[in-house]
């Protein structure tokens, strides 16, 4: 489904900018109208195949997550130091990676043409998502662009850190699985075929264990075809998930129902939602555009869809905490802390704090899971590979009995 970059006026005359998926531009405009917005600029976002796809907040782009963190942090330092916008962009276009230099040059050209920074960012929705653009637009309105960029860099850096921790935690288990598969392949495809002829030439039956392994190894083309078929099915499912929102919602719902993983995913996505919404509110973004951006930051459709109903309640005048209360998968601590924040007049700050708490809990859950997964995988792999090797070694030792006979 194509993604459209839009600019619209809210019911209070405030400017809302962001991205929205829709089957057509007309369908996207109808959805914005349903949300109480009046669109005046709508164009399809062209995905750039070059570069790294960035998950989470900022969608696909030419820069890696770490690259955008560096760009934003450097930009924030220059603006908070009082460097004029055009001069700051000239500095950014003359340093850093090639992607950063190209981005700085493009933004500088637009600014020199008379566009505001948020307008220049909107033209590059493939790099900067709705959250980024809305926050910068609010910073321009309040004269706090530098502070907003600094907070953006903090949010981006936190997201990149979490992704890095997850990848790092999965490296060792993945390496164990690959080595186990390689060892098994060597036993089945090299050792067993080399030993079997010794027994057959001597007219002796194969030992029971070796006979079982031979039976398994004879089926390796079928096993390989099955694995390739499974990989193909997973790939086709991934493609369909990108184009069929109902199918993706069904898969996402199934993931949420898994015993341990589902709870962790719900907590992780809820932390992203809370941090994004809290950051945008504290940056001065109006509630409805901020909520729409935070909702879009959630990758799990089964968790995102109930939030669409909450958005309608907020539009009808309900408080944020009351609108979010019926969302089943949202941790109750978000609702409780949000009520406190609303009573104190600081809902954004409270959302950021609860997001930090949920992120910390998610990290602890992941650390505990990885601490258990590694020894369990090690024992299972040792048992499987060890059994294969012991069976082959027993068969090799029995060759001496053949020689004696």
C-alpha cells in the first residue's frame, strides 16, 4: 500500500504534517478528513531503494539509524550554540559521511530558496518521518529548534541502542545454530558416506545407529527442499505483510498471543508509543497530530488498531488517559501514570518517564531470556551433534571387529 506525505490544518487551525498509508490519494484524504484534519498538500512518498531501511520512528531512508543520530546531534549542537540555520547546514554539508553531506546540501538549498526547515524536511519524508517533522515544526513555532533537535537525537539514540542490544544478544545463539548445522552436514554428507561402503563390501549389516543416520542422510535432498520451501513461504509472507494490512494484523495478533514473546513485544511497542507521544507533546506538537504520529510508530498492527478507536475518542473530547484505558495490550502503568501527569498538567513528561521504565524492563526481560537461551541451545546442540558423532565413532571402532572376523 502506498504511503502519502501530507500537510493539513487541524480543527484549531494548527498545522499537521506527516505520512499516511492509503490505497490512493483520495482514500488518504478521506482518512485525514475522518480524523478532523483538512489536507491541503498530498503527494505519494517515493521509497528510495538505496541505503538502509530504518525501522521505528523514521521509516526508510538513505542514512543508517546511527547516521541520522549523528546528523541530528550535530545539528542540535550548532543551533543551540546560536549558529544561524543556513550556516549550520553549511557546516553539516561539509563534514561527516557522504550521506550526511548530501542531506545537508539538499536542506541548505531548500532553506536558501525560502523554505522553512520543516518544509525542507517534509520534502524528504523517506528520511525524516512525521514525528521528526512535527517536532521541528513545533520548535520553529516556539523558537526552540535546537532544544527539539537535541531531544530528537536522544530519542533516536535510544532507539538505535535498543536495536543494537537486540542484535548483539542474538549473535551468539545464531552462531551456535549455524555451527551446529555445519557440523551435522559434515557428519551426514562426508563421514557417513565414507564409512557405509566398508560394511556393505564386507556383507555385514550396518549398526543400528549408523543405519538410522544413513536413513536420515538419504533424505537430505527432501530436507533441503523442505527448508527452501519454508524459507520461500516466509519470504512470501513477508511480502504479503507489506501489502495486505489484514494479513499483517493477523500475524501480529498471533505474535502477541505467544506466551513470552507476546508480552515482551507489547511492552516494547508500548514503550515506543509512550516515548514518541510524550516527546512530541513536550515539544509543543498539538495532541491529535502527536497521537497520530505516535500511533504510526507502532509496528504491530494488532496493537495499533485499538489505538485508532482511542484517537476518535480523543477527537470527541475525552482525556488521553480515559481514551487509552480500554486498550487491552497497553500496560496499565501507562494509564495510571498518565492520569497523574494530566492532573499535574505534565502528561508529556510523565509519558517519557514511563517509557524509560518500560524500556528498562524490556531490556531486563531480553537479558534474562538470552541468559537462558544460550545454555539451553548449547546443551541441545551438544546432545544432537554429540549423538551423531558418537554413533559414527562407534561404527568406526566396530570396523576392527570386521577385520578380526
